[in-house]
C-alpha cells in the first residue's frame, strides 16, 4: 500500500514545470492588472489545465498527473497576484516611490512559501477528512479527468485552447484599438439632477465583461445594487445636502467611497465571523486525525503522503532568515532605525502567528466557498488593523511624531507578508482537493506550488513597477494618463492603517457605511432563509466603493454569462464560457501591462494615439459598434462549437 506502483506515470517533469511557469507568468500579470483595476482576481486552475492538456497531448507519455502539476503551478497566479490588494499601499502613503525588485520579490516569495508550509498540516482534516465541497478543486479535477481520459475530452481541450486564444486576441485587439483613440475605452458623464448631482460611467473592457461572467449573476446583481446605492442615492443625497450639485465627482471620491469602505469592512468581518465555528471544528478534526494515525502506526498510501513534518519545520526556520533580512532593510533607513531589532523580533512573531492563523482560516474558506469567492480582503483588513494596533500600543508612545508615517508603512509591510501567506493557503488546499480526486501525490503538488510561488514572485515586481509608472494609482495626485488604476483594496487597507495609527479618517461617513452594511447583512440573511437569491453585502460594498466604469461592465458580463448558460444549457458550454471569459481577462491584462511598458519607454500617456480629442464623439459610436459586434460574435461562436462537442 505504501509502495509506489512501477507503472505509475511521472508527475513532476521538466516540461510540466516549464509550461506551468510560463502560464503562471502570463496569468499573474493579467490577474494583477485586473486586481488593481477592479479589485477582483480569477482562479486560473481550469484554464491552465485546459492549456496543459491541449499542449502536452502532443507528447505520447503525457498523463493526468503531469497536467495536474501544471495547473497546480499555474494556480499560484490566481492567488499570489492578490498582493496588489496591499503592496501598492506603500506607494499610496508616500513611503515607496516604486517597487524594489528584490524587496517585492522577497515579500511575495517568503509569504507565499509560508502559506504552503502552514497549510500542509491541514490537508488530511480539511481535504480527505471532511465533506467540504471545494467547488473549484472539484471542477478542475472534472476537467482533468474528462480531458485526459476520453476522446471527447481531448477534443474539448483542443477547442478550449482555441477559445482562450480567441478571447485573448479579441480582448487585446479592442484594448489596442482604444489605445489609438479611434474607439473609446470609457464613456463618462457627471451631471446635475435638479439640486443634486451624480454621474454615469461605463468602460468598454473585455476583462471586466469576463470578470462578470466568472463571478456569476448573484454577485453581479449585488454589485448593481451597490451602483444604485452609490450613484443613484448616496451621491445625489450628499450633493443636495451640501448644496454642491456640480461637485458630484469630488463628493463621490472623498465621501461616498469611504461610505463604501465601511460597508466592505463590516461585510468582510461578518463573513469571517460566520466561519469561526467551522474553522475551529476543522482544526479539531485535523488534530484528532493526526493522533489516530500516529496511534495506528499505519503506512500511508502514495495519495496520502505530504511533505514530512521535519521538512516543514526546517523550511520554517530557513525562511525566518530572509524574513529578518527584509524587515531589517525596511526599518534601517527610516525614523524607526533605533528600534530596528525589537521591531524585527516583533514582526517575525506577528507574521508567524498571524500567518498560521490565516492559513487555517483561508484553507477552510477555500473548501467552503472556493478560492475565488473567499473574502481574503477581510483578512487583509484584520491583518492591517492588528498590526496597526500592536504598533500603536507598544511602539508609537516611544517614537517621535515624525515616525508615524514609517509606522503606517511598517504595518502595511507586515500585512503584505501575511496577505501573501493568506492567498497561497487559500489556493493550496483547493489544489490538493483536485489532486486527491485524480489520485496525485500531495507532496509533489506542494513542491509544485512552491515553484509557482517563485515564478509568480519574479513577475509581480516588474508588472507592479510598470503599472505604477505608466498609470499610477487613483488616490495619488497627478497620476499619469491614461486613467489611473483604482487599486480599491490597497486604498482601503492603507487608509485603515493611517486611521488606526492616528493619521485621521472620516469616521462619521465610514460609520454610516458600517450601519448600512449591517442592514445589508440582515437582508442577505433573511433572503437566504426565504430561499431567495441572496445579495452578498461585500459585493454591494464593492459596487459603492468602485468607480461605476469598473463595476457596470462586471454587471453586464454577469447577465451575459447567465443568458448564455441558460440558452446553451450544457456543462460543456458552461466550461467553454468560463474559458472565453478567462481569455478576455488574459488578453486585456497582458495588453495593459505591455502598454504600460510602451508608456514608460516613450514618456507619453497616449503613445499609440492616431487621432486627437476632436474624434472623441465619433470614437464612442465606433467603440459601441466594434465592442458589441465582437462580443456577440464570440458568444455565438462558442455556443456553436460547444454544441458540436
């Protein structure tokens, strides 16, 4: 039972590692761009599995285990790119002007590797020893089994690769057309409504349409409620009360967004609170399962072999060294230099303790509701508030007032490390569920995810620097054209860090958002009991907090996706729709990063422009026609090809 069958095909191969790393680089860049643009990222396991099966099928000895390793490596892209929810905050608060390659790499790599180490001991209880659904892990396993074991599945994989490529090309093409200014990228108008003011905004972005398709109708409609609240009620009301109907855009930016932050904060914390009891139960089961196995002295089947505990302990001790080095480098050049070593010790203890906790929380959340739907932003909020409180209580009284900015930055830096741990923990157990269902070796997947962490960590600093230099982030004054990236989660978390450490927040407007968030939580719970479609409060908060240009296309994409699935009505068609939506995100994201490189190289905010501002009105009609035609054609095309499979 414990011996490895001689006929078992190889799992980790050089070509699999190379392909997985290549996919990771592409999806990490695309996902990072999407996260900074709209505050959402997508799971990359399924499109990675489809690409892997379509390409590796050309080799006679390829197998389901090798394809599983490829998707495990590439899945790091869907989660590690969420570092964009925190790390840009260091630029927003003015502590960094850019992203040092090695410092940024170290934050992502150290935190990500800790996420793997902390989540390994949870596998037996939360994966093999529980009935958690693991929706994305089960779906990825189904795709691997169908694509690797049946002729029909092989044909579907080939079509799936074509669909991803077609979606990417279409998305990149429209983004390039918009960059020439022949077609518009966004339609925006702020206006008066009697004594009040509001606005309407819509981006023509295939990435956002794809994100809407992937998040689904329930989340899409909840975001729509947030848009209605933010732009249809709160903004007009505040402009009316202030007597400033012509300042609607400023009112939304400086007041309504903080209102939305209050909704997001309370909704994220509530979601986490509802998971406390199941998480504690899962940890209890993990300990009991471990004791039972030790008492029985049973040999483990290959499908149950994790990285040894001794290796995990050694890995943790080894990682403490680079962790101490990056903390030293962060502290030594600022006003906290005199407290460098006490703060290093404090930081190491906080990262390890908080990291172990978030690993358990994220592992359970991934099993319960999926990695993409897990409220990891809530863990970011808890992380920065926790770090801020620790620093405010134990450090702030002993440093000069001028050191507050460094304290804020240090709180964000610690949160970034913890957040990297959280995102990879969120992903690891989902991948291990896929592996369990296909009969893979757990320790090999755990090694593969470490490889994915390193690959993703290499591309994130480059992409962040390009995006920062080319676009800037919304809260910064004088951000370069074109429109700055909203970076919503990073804005919220950096704002909380400043508030906790005494830099000031508009607490009344945030408190009003918290109150509305509580009402939304109650409404959502009531709808759940009545068996009606729920309205996730976190999604409503995003609808209030984000620019309408970023949220309205998500709503439209969710509706289009639902109509498509209802019309086609097959699982094959649904999977094909997911791949098209993923392609939209990849194409738009990669072009966005490439355009950033051109902007930085040329020093022009519009380096591809072929026409001037005088063409702005015709560009709207050109954009609507081209965007709508491409979208309609592609959805009709995938409906036809899905029906033929």
